[in-house]
C-alpha cells in the first residue's frame, strides 16, 4: 500500500493512500495584505505570512476531508470553506456541522469511528480522537471543540496514522496510547498563543510536548506541521528543530518541504522525496 503526504499550508496536508486522497484542515488563502487574519474572534487575531504551496487545481479532486475544527482561520479559511463544498465527505465536529450547514459534513464524537466505503483502500476507518485546544483545562470549552483523527485500513502492518489536530498534551493522548498503536504521528505544533489575552496560555503543542508525545506513542515516524507562517505561532522553527535534535529522537522526524510529495516508509524511518 503506497502512502504519500504533501504539505500544503499550516495544518493542511494531502495524504494519498493507494490513490484515495485525504485533505486535512484546508487553509487555502494567500498570505495577508494589511488586514489581520482573525483566528477566532476580533480579540484573538493573527497574521498569515506564507502562501499555500499548491493551488486548488494542483490539489485536484479530493475524496475526503478531515477537519479538526472550523472556527479558527488557521485551520479553515474562506477559500477552504469553498473547497470543502466540492468534497463528498467531510468529517469534523458536531459544532462544525451546526455552524457550516453543509450537507456533506458528518460530525463525530470523541472515539467515534467512521468507515469510508471506497474501492481503493479496503476497510478504511477514521476514528475521532479527543483534543484539548489549550493548556489551561478550564478554558477548553471557551476555545471550542477540536478533534484529532486516526486513519486505519485492512492489512495495515505497523499501526495507524494519527493526526493530532490543534491540541496540547493531555489525558486524551494517553488514552490514545492505550487504545491504538501509532505508526505515523502528524503533530500540530507552533506553541500557538495570545499572551495579550491570557498569559502563559498555549493552544497547540510546543517542542517539549512534541518530544513527550513521541516518547509516549513511540511512532516510527513523526511529521511536524502547523509550526510556521502565522504571527501567533510563538516558537521559532530554529528553536523547535534544536529541541528535537537535542532530544535524541530526531531520526524519527520528517520535516516536510511544502509542495513536495513525500513517500512514507515507516520501517526504515525515512522518507523518499520526489518533485
């Protein structure tokens, strides 16, 4: 079973599993001009500095969208909202169903499974994994419901693909470790924060938490995404990569080059890139 991944923008990646194309968190707007890109409300704003690596035409027809949440512009923007209307199935939160009102969106609860019928990947199953969108637990409801996902199929040898969604390390990830074997972990990083709203609050993992999740889940491959291109990402790329290198776990990590399709080969813990 050939599996490839292409990073497009922020948390937007294109997974191709034996020809079945899965897009995550579509952010397809170009970088901002002079106006801020609002992330959740006029009080929590950010600015986008990087254009998507692929156009809608280059992405092409997609079979499934996994949308961790719809209420933050660094996970679903205006162009992304238009794009998901062209996709047959979008899996997301119950709140996204209510807010977006698209007939193709299916809302999932924590740990709910959804089997995707298709003729390319036998037994394709998506499971909704809990996420906590802040390191201050009492503010989790304020930040809104977010999901991660696992992707599984019949004959998968080394474990599932895990997409964290916007989350910090919390008990839900420990529960994931008890329930499933993870082969490839795609982690939303960047240490997203709005210090002018709440000091010391983060909305995504930093490098330390990425290392802890790697130790906990012990995947063969870790793919960081969602760590550059926006003002509210507070950990620099240099700092993040230095922490990973110092952890001694750097051999597990694949740093994707945006727009370049990468073939995942978990057993060798390496990836083959092609233009």
